[in-house]
C-alpha cells in the first residue's frame, strides 16, 4: 500500500446514545414553543403550571406527569402522540446491515422455493420501505400475480428474469 491511499477513519462503532425520555420530551416541548415564538411565561400560565416547572421540564430536570404534558400539548396545539412519535427512532437515519445478517423471513413465495432475506431489519415501528434479497434457483416455481401497498425496488444480481408489474413486462439482466 502506498502512502497516498486514504486510510479508514477511526469512527465510533456505537451510535449516539439515546436520550432519556425526559430529555427528549423537554427538547420537543421547547422546540415547539420556540417555533411558535411563544414565551415560556405565557405557555406556563395558559397550561396552569409554574414558569419554574416548565423550565425544569424543558431542561430535563424533572420527570413530569402525563397531565402536565397533555396541558402543554393543548397550549402548543399539538397532539400528545406527536410529542412521543419519534422517541424510538432517535439516532442516525442510516442503517447498515452487514453481509449475512439479513433476517430470513417467510413470505408468500417461500412455499414456491423463494428465500427471502430482509435487508433493512430493525426493531421498532413498521418501516415504509422494506428491502429483501430474494433467492430463486432452477427448482423455484413462478410466483403468481399478487399486489400489496408500497414501493417496488428490484436489482437483479445475476441471471435473467421477466418481471411483471401490472400489465407491464420488464425483461431484466444482471445489474438491472
């Protein structure tokens, strides 16, 4: 290796630590209040809590009641579900699934000899896009027409096939 080659950076292997719930809620409330250009004193007064309590909530110095959170959401005009909606999805939006770590799942084509590996598996709410590695060999049967909600993404690694989407046929070769 010559001296001009770029060396890999020493990067942390762990993602940023997840915020505690109190920290996350405080940040969300403060952002919403500031986005609406509302003063802490006004929000506290309308919500029926002290300015000190609201400051402690926003700065994660207290674990407040659901009643207080509900009143703050009412004042800020946001559903309480929105306050919690992204808590489980903190961190990077990037996802790396290492080779051979795709989760093997059973799908409708499994009985036809198709093997499915979910490439973007994570815990948590259902994702809006699921990427699968589908393996078919010569013994695999043709899969009948089916439909589902969502987006189709195909990338053929090797071989050839004709993919049908609706009434349209797509001849595919490796790399397509």
